[in-house]
């Protein structure tokens, strides 16, 4: 079971395939297993790296809230790349992982060949309500473990996966409920609850020159406005919206997700991904 010693914790990771590195960062409700449809597809051409963030076994679960933040998540990813001897990579993430991809690109542009930001921006349009919900969910996780997240797993942006792929939804739910309640609570509180909204990053995004693909489902309401805002701000960005799709678009529509990402990576690698003028 490969683990990397990063910033005082052990992070579980998997490396599949050969070629230029492609990092896949998971969402709050997922882990490295959530990327299986992408690993099978992209590892034929790329060295695909998946990993579990701190708080997600078999990675370590630090017990202090101060061990979790957006900034620490960025540094963990940087440390993992350095541990693996990777100087530069395509960075792709979904939801929590998508926000991580954006912030990693803003912090370490020289290590980012491209950014693929999927289903990101939750909590940006309703910050106060979001943070109150995070506090309530975190408390429930600490008191009752993952059983407290039953409503979360069946939310308005999750029912699309259940409708399209009942077997896939059961697999998602089984993996989600196997997570650490403590790790999830601290991640929710430290990373999700304290990260800045996407709208607060306007100045940094307008200066970003890394090729960027933004992807989202048209029924993932909390992420629509933040995704459009990212498209407006990042001069090297493109936007793909998946029809009748919710939050976990890589699982809901794996063929469309893989094709969209592959077209983007090919455009980046051939120098044909454009930067729009002022």
C-alpha cells in the first residue's frame, strides 16, 4: 500500500500508467476510488495519480482542526508531486478537488501544465448559510459518524447519479459511508467551511495564464454562478456544461467527462488552446 510522508502525515496514493502526469483530486464525498472511470481511460496515455487527502483512510486522519485547511491541502499536493519526482502535471479535481486544483494553479503555476476544475464553487453564493450548514454537518459527523450524512448523499445534486446509474450510485454511497467520521468532520470544518468563496479570487484569476477547463452539471445549482464567474475571469479558460447532470459528473457521465477532458488536454499539448484577448 504506497504512502508518501507529506507535511507530517502519510498520504495514500496510486500511480497508474506511463506518460505525462495527470493528477486527479477527489471531492469531499469521494476518495481515490471515485476516479476509476478516468484512471482506466487516461492511464493508457498518461501517468495518472490518484490519492486520498488527509482525513481519508488509508491516509492519516490528524485529530486537530488546525491540521485541515485549503492552504494545507495545496501544500499536501505540492509535497506529493515532489515526493513522486514530478516537476509539472495536469491538475484535475472535482468539487473540493476542483477548488484545490484552482488554488494550486494560483499558488504554484510553474507546477501546473493545465487545470481542469469540475463541479467547483459550492458555498460561494450563500456563504453564511453554507458555513452554518458546515458547522451543523460537522457536529453531526462528530456525534454520529458517517450516518449523519444520509441526507447529504441524497441531495438535489446527487439524485441524477442515482437515476442514471443505480449500481454506480450504490457504489458511491458505499464508499462515502466507509469514510472516517472524524476526518470528514474536520475536513468539512477546516477546508470546506473556511476556504474563500470563488468570487474573492477575482484578481488572482484574471492574472492566471494556465490553460483551464471548467466543467459542471446544469443541475448543480451551487456551482453554476461560480463556474460562469471563473470562465469570465480566467482568460485561458473554457466552459463545458453537462445536460441534466448534477454534482458527480465524472461518475454520472464518464464518457462525456473523459472526452471533454481528453480534447482539452490534447489542445493544451498541441498548443491550440487559446487565450482570449482583453
